[in-house]
């Protein structure tokens, strides 16, 4: 949570995910949480039903998903993508794996 003051705008939602080991703890700057009006959310994986439903929705092209991703970059540019997000040049970026030759 240490970089939220630089990475999160006022009113942001911070999604905490990642399969942490049992009893993992985080610390939160409560002043920042309060005055920046941040929302902290923990998420858990979805069932196969919801994954299939999401994939079906994406593949149907009913939603204009191209509006949700405004940049595409290879993995080696990840640092620049974060910098661009920090400067509000990029909202969401699709990161493609580096090709192995």
C-alpha cells in the first residue's frame, strides 16, 4: 500500500489480489485512506461458470471493449507503461509477453 499516494487518485479503488500465503498482513496509512477516500477491496478467483460467462461476453463483441484498453505494449516496456499511467497518459494497457526466439 506504500505507493498509493503517488499512484492512486482521490476516490480510487485499490484491488488487492494475488494468492498471498495465510496470515499475510499489510499496513495502511489510515490518514491517506480517509482523506484520499480510497476503497480497499479483496478479490477471490471466480468459478468456471463466471470465467466462461466473461469469455463468452468478450468474444461476442457486444461491449465496446476496445474503449477499455487504450494502449498495447510488450512486457519489456512495463516500466514505461507504469510511468505513463502515473502521468495519466494511459488508463489501461494490454501487456503482451516477450517472444522467445
